[in-house]
């Protein structure tokens, strides 16, 4: 894939006209990148593409400008803010100012967890969800993130766990094909650190040899354990989401207008520290993807839309997958990057199809029918679905 270098935004660029309603539906996720600086150097970081990571360390727009943007473009929408980075807690002042300025919004934090113990109690209490990046066991996490990070994160989480108002989700990037069932299972064990586990298959060339088969071998016992009981829920978000979409297929479309569950085509907007807005946080190096700007107060429809070259509609998984990752599809099929398609996109799609088949072996409709009402509600209405892609 050709290297793409992040270029400065031309000051003389003409401001495009705003669309009358670029956000589809009544909800919008306002993902605020408080900084592109990070205190870790994870080996797989997607912001390394295009030299995005570290390129903008300071927010250049004011909260007053953000409020004016909200008033103009998000009025009447249910807004939930995700603080993102870099490591968002490195700009804690901006986080706290936004939380105080918009008391009716919901708030989520995506963090590496190393600075969690520095958040004030009132802010922890206002968070609906915290996604904590962790990659499995101590050896796997530290291998990607640095020695001692795993223990530091769990120590910090234990110190603040009772002060958090909402849920805590282990956010795993499944990069190492040798990751075991036991590693992932331990993250949602009875120790109380995490309410949910979400994993995403890494969008990097880590699928050579038998690595897809290695992941499949772990998925089988995860899925078996998920369906093994009906009195408690095994809280794995990707399995919960797929089962929901299979049992109630309209749920796979209602918030996304039948487009993509990663939300980048409909109602996810990512605000960089300089105020520029992009639909996908992993494509902020591609300036033709820019869809708005806070400082000049304009917003247009996401340019990251389904295309005829994408093969999704003919796939067996389409009814419940709903186009897994638009960035992957755009690179693999619109940009026709054959290497990326073969080494990243197709292996991930193979894994998703495998998951669907394995889930079907357990008759998800019959399993759902046996669930008590509270567990049914967790499957159908889990709030975490709104903050992650559901499909891994």
C-alpha cells in the first residue's frame, strides 16, 4: 500500500456548503480526539498510518466553537460523546470542560487505562462506558504496549472501579494469532474488572500461514461457552451483537439505515484537535474524506459510503454483518488495494463468516427463547453497541 503523508490543511481552502441534515437518524456519536499524542507506543496503532499519531497535540478550537457547531448541526439529536486520541486523558482539562458544558450528553472514554486514576470522581461517575484497551494476558498486552502496562492498567481500574457510573469494557485488538481462549475468558472472569469484552480483528497484515485457523480454534470454545447457559450472560459484545442481529434482523438496520454498523456512513463524526471532521478515526490521513470543520462550522454527508465494487450484498453474512468495516472495504475494493484485500480484508471476512456458522450450530433463536427477560434485554438493547462496531 502506498504511504500517505498527512499534509497541513490549507488555510485558503474554500468552506463547503453544509448539508441540510448530514446525520442520518436521531442519534450522533461525537468522537472528540482531545490530542493525537500518546504515552504508549503500541506496535499496531492504526494512527501510525499517514503519520497521524503525534501530529496534533493541542486542541485548536474552543468549547464555545464546539457549542456553536452542536447548535447548528446536531440540534435535536441525541448526542453521545466519545473521548478518543492518542490518549485522551493527556488532555484532561478539555475532557472535563466538555462534560461540564454539555450536561445532557452521554459520555464514553476510550483509553489505554494508564492514567485512569487521575480522573476526578464526578467525571468517572458521568461516564456511561469506558473502553479500556487491553490485548489479552499480561504477556500479550505488554508485548504490544510495553513492560508493566497490563498490571498498571488493572491496578488503576481497581482503584476507580466503584466510582465509574456506567460499564467498563475490555477493548481487545486481536492481533496475535496465538492469543488463547483462556486469555480472553480471563478478562470477563469474576474478578469484576470488566463488564464486557469487545474484540476487533486487527486491520494489519497478521493473517499469514495458519493464523486464521488459530483464531478459529479460539472462537469455537468462546461461542460454545456463550451458549452453554441461559441463567447468566457470557458478556462478549461481538457474539451478543451477532446473535441480536440473527434473532432480530431489523436491529441490524434501524440505527444505520441499512448501511454499515461501524456508523461511519451515517452518524459517527470524528473531530481532530485542529477541528477537522472525518467519518472514520483510522482515515484521518485522507483529506478527501474530510466531512466538516468545527472552527468554520460546516458539516456534510460522510463520503465513506457503500460502493458497487464492495461485494457485501452477495455474502452469506450480509444480513447480520451489514458491512463490517468501511475503511477495510474502501481500501480493498474502492481503492483496489489487492494486497490489503488479500492480506487483511478477506481473512477478516472469512472469520466473520466462520463465526456466523458456528453460532448457527447452537440455534440462537431457540437459545434466545429460553432466556429470562433481563438477559433478553441485555442482548437486544446493550448500550455498548452504540459505541463499538459490534462486528469484530
